[in-house]
C-alpha cells in the first residue's frame, strides 16, 4: 500500500493549524519524501514552502530561508507563478522579521507583482499592506502611504479614500 502524499500534506497542515508544529514538520517531511519518490516536483515545491513557514515558526530561521529558496527555485523551474508569489512573500515576511528590511522590501514588491499577474487580489492586497506596515515602522511615511494606496487599488478600495491618500503623494512628486 503506497502512502498518499496529498493526505500526508493535508494532515501536516491540520497539525500546523492546531499548533502542533513538531508533528507538522515530521508529517510535512514524510509528504515531501513521498512526493520526491513519486517524482512530483510540484508536490515537493509546495511541501517545501510549507515546511519553510513551519521551520520559521519554530525558530529555525536559516533552515526556513533555505527551504523557501528551494521552493522558489522549484516553482520557477515549473513556471508556477502562484507558487513563486507565495514563496517570495514568505521569504519577504521572514526577512522582515529577521531585520533585513531592504531585502524584505524587494521581495514584498516582487511577490505583489506576481500576485497581480495571477489575479489574486486578496494576496496582492495583503502583500502591499505588509510592505506598508514595514515602511511605516521604519518611518518611511510616503513609501508606506504609496504601498497602502497600491493595496487599496488591488482590493478595489474606496475611490474617495484613494484620492485622499494620493494628495500627499502628488505633492511629494511620488505620483
């Protein structure tokens, strides 16, 4: 009887959601091994991305970053734009939380562009909003306002609110 990699991955996601991170890692590793055995590159990439997130949450930042880089490379080789967007966004979040805001900003922007390409407005919105919050914390008010305006545009936010936000951007020559 062969092990179902998808069932293992789903079980690992359940464990992750209930906070059982050590068991989630073990189950994600099992799923990844089965996907590898089956030659399912997409499954390996997806599970590797998930593992990167869980490793980060357990404090293993270096391993998490390597896993996310591996997932991104696999998604790129497959031409999987939604996967690239997710892995890039996860890398941006990890970089931001690790204090590497310059690279986080680049990756947030790249992830937002990729989410835009896929038409995933909600994740594009979330990504621009995270970028805006990071810039705001760094005291970069105009950049934060610009990113938030882009978030609202992605979500289809209030035209009046967007017009209001664009006033200082126009005055500063950003828009």
